[in-house]
C-alpha cells in the first residue's frame, strides 16, 4: 500500500512539473498602469506616433498639419486633381442649392439660410477635414430635430427673430460639443450609436420628414406641429376640403421625375449626374411653369423674395441670456451627436472604398469648428450628408477642394442669382425632400439585421417605431441611451471596460503547442513573420471602432520592431477569437475593415478558434468567403503551422512578396 502511494505521488509530481502553470503577472507601478489605461482610453489611434524622434521644428509643422490637413496634401496638389475636383464641386453645387433651400424650410427657417449654410461651413471643413469625399451641408434629420425641439418652446411663425437666434445658439453649442469631443479624445461616446439604432432612427426620421411634406404636396395652410403618424394623418384627412389638386399634381409629377432619375443612376452608375442634376432641374422647370402659367395665383405657393448678398454676421444674435438657453443647449448637443454619427460614418464608408483612413477625432474638431464658425455667420447645423457625399464620390473628387468649388458656386448664387428663385414652388421643395428621404429608408439593411442578428433587428425596429408613432425625442431615447442622465459612476466604469477590451500579443510556450500572452509569460517567444493577437471580449458596436484602431496599431508596432531589428518582415496577422463569445453587425463591419487594411499592406488575415455564434454570423455575412475558409483554423497552433508552411514554401519560390502598385501608392498619398 505504501509503495502504491509513493508511485502515485511520483506520477503526480512528474505530471505537475510538466504542465505550464498559469503565471501571475508581475506587479506594475501605479503610474505606469494608470498611464497605460489613459492611453488606451483616450489615444487608441496613437496620434503622437508621428512625432517620435522628430526635431522641434518638424513637430511644429506636424502639429499644424494635424489640425489643418490641407497643409499636408496641398503641396502635392496637381492640375489633374483640380480638374476632377472642379467637375465634382459644380455637380454637388447643383444638388446643394435646392437641398439647402428645402432643408431650411424643414427647419422652419427662411430659405436663404439654407444657402448661407452651404457657403461658410464647407470652406472651414476643406481646411480642417480629413476626408476627401465628404460634401458638407445641411441634412434633413438635423433640420427636423431643430424644428421639433425648438418649436416646442418658440413658435417660428409668431416669433421668427427669437426662433432664429435659438437656432444659431443651438448650432454654436453643437459645434462646441463636437470640438470638445475631438480635443478631449472622447470620440468613443459616439460609438454608443450602434449600426442597428442608426438604421432604425434614420428610417424613422425619414418617414416622419416625408409625412411632414404632405403639407406642401397638398397645399395645406395649417398643419400639425406634432411629428407622429397619427397626428399627421389626422391633420391631413381632417382638411380634405382644403386640398389643392394643382399643388398635388405638380408635386407628384416632380416626385416621379426625381425618383425616376435616381433609379436610372442606380442602374447605371456612370449616369450619376442625372440624379445629381435632377433637383436643380426640377427647381428651374417648376419656376418656369409657375411664371408662365401664373400658378401662384391658383393655390401654388412660391418661395418669394430671397435677399441677395453673402452671409451677414450673426455672433450678436447668439442668445446666451435667453430664458430658453437650456433648450438651445439640449438641441445643440443632441443634433450635434446625430450629425457626428452621420458625418463620420459617411466619411469612413467612402474612405474604405478608396483605401485610405480618416481620423475620427480630427473629424470631430473639423465639424465643431465649422459649426462654431457657421453660428457666427448666419448658418445652422451642418455635417456630411450621405446623398451629397455619394454624388461627390461618384463625380470623381480627389480632395476636399470640391467643397471649395461648391462653396464658390453658392457664393455666386447668393451674390447674383437669388432673384431667380422667386417663383420656385414650395411643392417642388417638398418633392426634393421626399425623394432624398426615401434613400434613408434602408430596407436591405433591416433584412440584413434580421438574418444576421435578431436582437439588433429588434433594436432597429424599436428606434423606428419610437420615432414614427411617438416622437423624435422618444426615438432618440431609444437610439441614444447614453444621453440619459441616470448613468452612474459604476455604470461608467462598466461601459469603459466594455468599450476598451483587452488585446494582447501571443507567443509560443517552449516545448508545447500552447500560445499565451508575451506580457504574462516571459518564456513565450514570438513567431517570425507572424503577429498573433488575442481579443479578450465579445465584439460589439461599443468597442468595434477601438479594436479596429488597436489592431492597426499592433501591426504598426510589430512592423517597426521587425524593421529595427532586421528580422523577417511581417506577413501574417492571426486573430485568436477564442474569447470572442459573440459579435454584432458593427463587429462584422470592423472585421471587414481590418481585412481591407491588411490587404492594403500585403498582409494575410487569419482567424483562429472562433466560437459557434461567431462562425455562424461570419458565414451569414459572407465574410468567410472574403477571408477564405482555408484561413480559419480551430486552434492558434494550427494557424501558425499553416502560416509557417506557406511562408517557407513561398520563400523557396522566386519573387518578392506582393506589394502595392505605384499608381495605388500615388493615389493614397493625397
């Protein structure tokens, strides 16, 4: 019996010594851990990396270029770029002028302020923005929010001066809030706007905007100020005796024309200019029709006189001492967040198409400064609308100079052409708004959410029905839970943990097939030419943007380390997804962006150990086909073996590792 116990004890000791124990990370000084936490929270994109090992004068120049990106790309600007930007700028100006007038009416502001808002803000953004494709201007959702929130306090018809002052004040505070988010590196707040909530809220707001335009289509003089479906329908069908058939026929005809041109442009992308020119063409045709038929004498309302001249200063109109100041601040913050979410999302989308990156914090500063400048020059809230930016992209813009061209065209209109809009019928403006809003109701995205993530679909529909059957504010509460004041310090701590998940580099434990963090295990060694990253949390909309930036920085640091040590160049990036219990639609989009980022750098993305929920959604989103089924492995060790096999096989063959072509490199330098 004693011999048996000794044998068992020896076997247990032998097995125990052969197993790698879980190491406790060595204690770190408080200042070091605190500094690391601050860096990961506020500087995930490592903005100071470019300042390393630079002279003071070079740092000063880089600092100026950070806040004024035009100083970086302007010296490389060519006449070929100018020709492309000139065509794009004139094209988006033809869309910006009628849309500006239309959206100003939607915000219960005089139409001329829509033109003012398409002049100064684009000039500011051209100097400070980091997107080449974003076309700046007013947007329907922000205009609707302005009218809805300010209209509850001040009637725009009875007290237009005070209403206008509050609109300027709301724009000022929206700009201050946006710029503060950028300067304080608090962009992760916008990350709480998930893809699902944005789809639902935008579709709901678009539906409400379309319903509001029934007033103009039917030629009604009196209309409800409520935005919910029931109130609007009651107002419409309660005044059937006041419907104007002339206005309805005219509106339906122009709406059909606008929808038809948009359909043609979708079917034939090279004919994008047809859809872009359609709003201005509708304004011209409508004005001529009213002028020659005297339709304004038969119930068709027209814009009337528009004041000539450039933007008058409005800094003295900012109502800081008004009893309605808190309403203006609330309106500014909420519309500012919505404008940021739309503008940054649009900018990132087109940046992916052209394979370049935009800085989210730079964009926040640019949006903030252009709205602060706009509030002092008779402008209300502006951002980067999708429709105008899509036209700018399809027109072949190369830089933000297209915004300068557009602003110049608006300036010429303000100085010389405003009298031509006197006979423009309001029903045409309603048709332009409805046509633009139909593009925001993304049925395909809703079906995609249903197939990919049922919970995201429920969130999307909740935001949609909250806006349509409740109010814009109810929809905002659903879409923007982070704006509620009841968030405690403990909740904020949890939110920070969720938005900043742990990522680490893995290395191989000697004499085993185990891979663990190189920070936790000093014996773990990195695999030459392969970067293994472990993501230690589910990937949701709250952390997708951070993980994209963090993975990009890991790649930058690994390439710098390999370059300085003269070792094998980086060729593979393995993502260990063993701890990623789930992933939502925003996370899928993040992986797609990482895939494009690695492709641009001639790297191969490999996934290891994805869970059942993750692999199911990767399959439904078709991302498996993009990555390649052969590059998704059950274990990290198997992924490394596959990479090593391919790496050694490729080394034995002749020819260098594939790199970007010269034309791709030149295109990404501007």
